[in-house]
C-alpha cells in the first residue's frame, strides 16, 4: 500500500516546528471503496472476491506540535496484491493485482477454499513480499518530494480480518510498520544545495526480513539491518531535493521512510551536494531513543546547519573598510574574472595601513588590530597541531564549500608548553626561556610546519576551525577552498610593504609575509 501525495495534501504548519522527532503521531487507515464497487475485476468460477471496503478515519491532530495530517489516507498502487489464509491453512495469492496508481479500493479475486468461515485473515506483505513474509528494504528510493508511492517496495505491509458480506469478503487493512516524515530546513541562504539521500542508523535492527503473525496480528522478527538509506530524486529531480527554506516545506523536500516499529535511538545523516560548486558532505543529527509505534507517522523536522561564513569579509592589511566595500564587482568563485572597483591607493579607506619606518613594532591600528600578532601566529603554526579537514562543510555566498584547518586553542597551547599567563604568547615564540619576538626583529617568519594531520581532531573542543577562504590579488579571487590567508596585527620589518599572515593548505601551515599589504585577506581573532 502506498501513501500518495494527495493523501497528505493540505498540510498546515503550526507556529513552531520542532527541531527533532516530534511526538506527533497519527493512526493511518485504509481508504477503501464503497461496498459493491468493482474496479474492473470480474468474479469467475473458483475465485472469491476480497474487497477493500469501508471509510477513512482522518488523522487526529491533537498530539501534533509541528503539523497535522487532515487527509491521512492510504491508496492501493500499481502491482499491489494480497494473500489470504484459506480453509486449508494455505496462503492464497490474489489472481489479479492492482493495475493503476492511487486506487481508493480494489476487488481482489482469490483462488482457494473459503466456505467454512465468515472471516479470513488477509495479508499485504508489500510489493516484494510473499504470503506473510515482509522485507523492509535497507535501500529505499523516493522520486519526488511529498510522495510515498515507494512505500510498497520499501516494505509497507499490513493485515486485516475480512468479513463475509453477501457473496464477497470485505476488509480494511491495518498497517504494521512505522513511518518517518523528514522535513529538513535551513537558516542558510543556499542557492544550489540539494539533499541527495538520508541515512538512518538505529541502535538496533530496523530493516530486514519479518513476518506478519496471524495470531498476534503483529510484525514479528528481529531484522538484520541497522541502517536504512533513502535515496532522493528521479527523472524530475536528478539532483535530489532542494534545501533552501528556513521553514519546513513538504512540497519542496518532504521525504518518507518505512522502518520497523519499536524503541530506537536514531542517528540521521543528510547527504548534501552543491550543484554549482560540486562540493558535498554530510550533516549528522542524533535523535534520542523513543518508541515508534506501528501504523503511525513521526515527523522529523530538523535544521540542517553548517558553518556560516556568508558575512566573511576580506581586507587589505589593517584597512578601515573591507576590500569590496561600496558594492564593487566582487568575484565569488575561483573561475570568475577579476573584479573592478577595489582600492588602488590612499586615501581610499579600503587601502592598507602604510605604516613603516620608525620604532618597531609596526602594529595595526584599524581593522586588523584585534588579530593575533606575529608571535601568537608562530605559536599556532608550530604548536597548534594542525589538522587539514576537507569534510567539514561550510557556506559562503550561498554555496557549499569545504577545506580548512583545525588549530589548538591558545589555552591548550599555553598549558602544554608551561606558558603562564596565556597572554605571554604575545611576547615571543620559543621554549626554555629562549623567546624570539617576531614583532620587533628583522625576519621573514621562519620555517613552515609541514606536519599536518588529515581529518577532524579527536578532542575537538581543544581546537578551533578556520576555513580555506582564499584571497584577492588585484581583484581576482584565488585558492578558495584550497588555501587560507589570515592577517596578523604585525607589520613586517623584513619587507616594509608587507605584513605577517597565517597561511595554510593541506600540506603545510606557516607564518608568511610574501603577500603585499594590498592583498585581500581575512581577519581573525585568537581563540
């Protein structure tokens, strides 16, 4: 049986959508045809008619906090068939099957002996099941948002007691699985980001082979799979389901999954892909254990969040205003041509601080004054245990990106190197009392640290993250996603037209002073 788009039309959103699985549930009953209606089937000798017949009980909204299902009705779909346990205790498959989509009811013609009782057990084991044997698929596919036509293949199943009425038996199916309704949303202004698939992993089995028990009228069996993957997209949605709204939008990316009923703690992974940048990755959410009852929907309305650098600005060294202030023509991808309208000389407030000569240190006094100084930067480079991370997703200018560095926080560096107070990191770099002050000496910044681990650090709270946001050279964006350039508050005595900055990529981290002060780079604060 399949729940179609029209069966949940008219979704009305409540004032606040919960961020995790809500306590919302609804009983779901078979919408079945009026007594006596024939869906193209003809009774023949040796066959008995079993007709889905009755009325729909609409889903209650009393326990819902995020949405209601005012039309929670099921429909028969193409290729659906039933099995009936006959007088000889044999499973009899209907001779015919549903031959069209979205059928409110259907008359199934079943062979076998049905003369000894006024009631018989009817089984719907799903499209791929037989008799009372059910398989909840570990791989499920939904082609369109807000569509559950895939339920029969995914493992939807049910049972019913068919009661004799005249020359036929009538029944109403009772579904035996639980359903997850995913409603992902985001606060980010994504323009080309899609959800390719949703992966759910439980602390116990939620998929595999099961049995519809005619005695207990329950779905029995342990199953064998703890993970179900719901692939999203089809011919009309080859990129997946779009993610762009801060409010849950059922018709934009509503997704449905069939799972085994029971108490489960769920880990949910959303696989994202930016269709323009081709950057993809995973956002993971954990849902605490709760009981998922048969024949009920459970809403999963979650915020899909990544690190947001949409407000990230670039500056020439210690300028008063950012590189592209005033609405200049800013490139936002490495492939874009150089922009125009950036500052080329003083007194433009976007121009760099020209301080040079006179007594050292040459400290920033404008926008870069709160950045780490050269000594602090050197500690980060040499003792920050750098980790290049190409899996952590971040966003800038509406697109997904990846690539960045994890560095130890100053408090951790100071503790590990017996530096007290932490502020002494500003005074110089070095151990055993031998400190070198990079702010007052004629130096190029020293050697790079080429010991760069890959991936996220294990003790993540000891580290902070900097994205590889590249830089602007003469209006051209360079190395976005591959390298990071972050100004310090220290001008360079070694090259007076330059200043110290943190530079990193996947193979090295260094304090450098090669880029001129008119390069557009990022600002940062010590952590």
